[in-house]
């Protein structure tokens, strides 16, 4: 009975691939939600893949991390596809085709941001002058939907004010805006009326394109596996609009910092410089803000991976002013009370618990108690001869990964392995060192876990140059972009054959 809340995708064996939309191959300086994404879905279907896992979709904050977004509700404008704006009559084809030059295999966020910003402003001008009646009606319905009004007005005003302040953090704005004085906010809404309408329009475009892409994926038998980061960025619309829900001082500065203690990824721990929650206040309000968050994201995805699940059992609280995460302490989280509130409001919860890191018995107890599948990562399996990540310890209520977005690629990981775990890996994978990436893919597919997920980099046997993120490092992350070779038919046939032999065919 404890598995009754699993999503349908977890009730049969399936395979998934991990690739963020920004990393999609194609023209332009960044992957997006347009025709290239549909070609990717076509390829997934040919490969027998049943799930596409992505990273959070919000507008990334500083250092471009999708896990430190400027909004937990808004969509990333950089993912809006120019081709779709041409189809809507809002752009000339020549403008959409004039894509910026980017480093080979990399996203240049700054250049892509300037380019997309110009296109979106041009599309807004065209819409304001001669937008089709059908599109105007859709925009009105989008803006008036009650589930969006709760966050969209805050996001639009935050984005407009940040532009007025030339990107300065909200804690550096005038005191009346920091503390959200009603009179000051009303005045800004009047002064920035057109800018607010523009940001509402941009979000309309994003969610319109995302809805179209999700329907396309579902028609092809592909379920979308999203990612729900536990914390927002401090410099975000969420924290600015709801400071009472976070540990902040009177000026809005961080009163405590989120992070994790020393672990596999960092000897000094990870200091995320994100605010921790006032869980007592959230509970006093019936966890309403979290209910809205999860409801909003489940409207966009078929299943959600709960990032840093252990933080719901206990979270690592680091005093403000610390330079590393070493001097933090564990503080009890909301535990099952949060998930009971979510289930009362939302029903069955199609969630996967990211239960990695320093996991204590209370975390396992919470995950089992709320009936969520957990995660195993094959790259973690070989340092300990009886590691819980070894396939013999996998169970059906598990999602197995070769590695996650925080891991090195399998090729890069293997190159850095010490001799003993290297021997263990090759013995288990039953392959020569030159085939280690596909050995890991085959082992993940053969696992008892119902869902096996592989980062796209491992399919191409790429090295550390293709790593998506290095925890603890603030720069150089999130920029990898897949080559066109990812969409080759031969690779799709190889995966399809593997899915057939391991009973994972979508």
C-alpha cells in the first residue's frame, strides 16, 4: 500500500534521458522550446525512451544556475523559440534567423540573453501594434487565470524594478521598495505599467510554447520529468514578495544560509547562499505557499524530482557570514506534515525523492512514510564493496542514474578513479575501460529499478569537458550544449535495442 501514490510512469519499467532544454543541439546560441526540441522528442521516441528529465525551468539568477532561480514560478525567457514567434506573426523570419555566434558546444548566456531580449522586445512591439485577436484573447485568459495572478504580478514588478535598478539586488533598492511599502509599490505599478505588461507577455509566450511542447511529448509517449529545487535564490521575486517565510534580518539580508556539510562533492561542504525557510511560519499558514509551488509545477510536468529531499527531514543551517558550510548544524525540517498537507490539497503526488548526500535513518523513514521512490547513482557504487548504490541493492521503487547533473560524465569520472574502485567498476560492468560509458548505460538499464535515467553526455562517451555542473564552483557551469551527433539514427537504434532486451521499451 505504501506505493499507491506513485505516478503511472513508475508502475512499469522505462528509460529516461537527462538533458536540459538549454543544452539541446540546433541553431542559435542556446537550446529552446521550438522545432529543435520537437526533433529531440522524435528521436527519444525512436530510441524507445519513455521519460525526458530536465532541470528547473525558472529564469536563472547569478552564475546561471537553474537551482538558484530569480523566480520559482516564472519561466526562463531564454527558452522562448524565435521560430514560434514567426509563426505567430510577431517576428520576421529574417530576424529569427540572425542567430548569435557562440563558442562551439557551449551556451553563451550573456550573448544569447541580449539577442533574445531584442527579439522579445520586437515581438512585444509588434503585438502591441497589430497582435492577432486570437492571441490577444489567449493573453487575457493567461493573465486573468487565478493560479497565475498569485505570482505573476510579483514577478512582473520584480523584473521591472530590477531593470530600473540596472540589475542591482533587491536588498540594494530604496528602503520603501525593500520593505514593500504599499504606496511605493502602487506608484511603481503606475510608472512601470508598460514594462509590467511586457513581462506578463513574455511569460505568456513561455508557457504557451511549453504547453505545446509538453503535448507533443505526451503524444509521442514521452513523459516529462521536472525538477523542483528546494530553495529560491535570495535575489528572487519569491523572497522579495514573501520575506516572512525566510530567515532574513530587518534589512532583508540573509539571517542564515542553506547548504550541505562536507560530502562527496566538496571537502568544505556546499554553501549555497540561499535563504532557509521559516518552517514554523509556513506550517502556521497550512503550507499554502508550498502547495501553490507544487501545484504549479505539476501543471507543467508529469512527474517531479524533489531536489535535496533530505532537507525536508533536517536541513543544514549555516550562520550568516560564514565562508564555507563547515560550521553549520542540522535543524529539523517539516517532515511528513508538509507532505500530508500537499496530499490533502493535491491528491496523489507524482514525486521522486532526491535522497543523496549525507542520508540518515530519518530521511529513509520520511521517504518510505510518504511513499516516494528514491535515487541510486552508479558512480557512487564502487568506493565501498557493499555500497547501497550497487545494482544488487536496487529495488523496484527506485530511479537509477549513471550520474546526475552534479556528477562528472562517466568518462570523466572513470578517468579520475583510484585503482581499486576502477577494478571493481570494470568487473561489475563486464567491459574494457574503453567501453565504460556504455557499460554504465547497460548496467543502469539492467537494474531492478523501474526507471533508469542516463545523462545525454554518457551516450556520446564525452569527457569532463561536457560536465554540466561542478558543485561548489560558482563559474563555468550549465553551459554545455549537445552536438548534432546526439540525434543520429544509429544511436537511437542502439538504445532501442537495449530497451527491448531489458524490458524498458516505451
